[in-house]
C-alpha cells in the first residue's frame, strides 16, 4: 500500500505535468463516469490528502483517486511511446499536448464537485505532510481509544493521515513497542506523532521509505519485509504476523519490541503467523 510520502510525490509529478494546461484527452474507464468529457478544461491543482489525491479541474470539478494497494500514476511525454501495459489495468487517462498521465489499477476513480471534497476526505485526521499539519490534534486522536492496539491506531487514517504498513512496522520498532500493545501502554502519543512526521517528512523527496538512514538495498528498513531475517540491532529473527481487522501483515523484533505483559502472538515461526488483534 502506498504511504503518504508516495502519494505526496505522485501529486508533485502530476502537478508538474498537468497544472495550468488545458486537457486534450480525458478517458475515464470506469462505468459511472465513462462518458464524461472534460477536454478543453484546465487542471487547476493537484492536492494530496493523506493517501487520497484531489485533482481540481475548471468548472468546480474534482477528480478523486485513491491508490490503495496497487494503484500508480504513470506519466510520460505525450506521443513518445505506447501507453503502459496491460491495457485492462488502465483506469483513466488525462493528457495535454506535453504530458500524458495514466492511472493504473486504481480502485477509486470518481468525479465530484470541488465544493464537496469534504465528503471523501473530511473524515481524515491531520495530514502528516499537509500544510495544516496539527501534531496536537493528531496526538489527541491517537490517544482517544486507549485500549486499541497501537498498530491499528497508527493505520487509522482518522487519527493521522499518511501512515501505511511500512511506517506502522518501522515506527513500532523505533519506539521499541510490540504492535499489539494497547495505546495506553505504548508511551507518549506526542512522541509517536513527532516520529511519524519526522520519518515521512524525511522521505518526501526521495524514492523509498528509508527509516534506517542507510540507502543501500536490503538495509533501508529495520523490520518491514524482513520476516525471518536477523534483526540489525540484536540478530534475533524478525517475526511476521497479521494484525488488525481486516488483518494486515506487520513485522517486529521480539527482543527489541517486548510485549508489555510478556505475551506473544500465536505465530508459526519466523516469516509467518496467524495472529489477529
């Protein structure tokens, strides 16, 4: 799943390619809006909001997209090469004489009035990379359900917008907390919020979610994607488990991230687990 910094970067690429230019192609390959034609209208802005993208177009129109797990925006010079493949994965195309933006494998593609954007993003908590970032409000929301596992609370976009599986796992490791630890036992929520903002802000201008400070392949993360491999700190095998409802995979070091009550998920060993919180 793309993290908030990835969406931030996608917005910047789309902004450079589309904003201020009239559209010459608008091809929406989703049934509800397949017949809509916005050619001739200029793109006014591309705004990231957590993991959502809002592309504002002349005439009080906003294109709302969400990348979810596999969605991507492919941008190329108009007419420079064939469209990305496979064709059935293309959900929409926006083009002007200079650039073509192709939305691939996107589960959310919809048009709404710009005045109604709050209906799709109004529920979100403070955006970690937004201009109106509010750490006090984010910490308040994170602490609002003290019995909830901290891993679940971090992924809840209503608390703070932009954290996905990568940062969830890495934040828990850096704070030395098992991801199923209740929020009330996980330490100062202000410290969690400050660290989350620092990590995403540091990665907003580079490809990849680097949390170790080491840009070499295989060394960019402390625990994420490293199930069964030795912890870079203590050499204990990293564990992997499904956490939350719906379950999403997470990773942790059982030595560096001890459970507050000594409990351990019912796992199948390094690299696999059946745990759900």
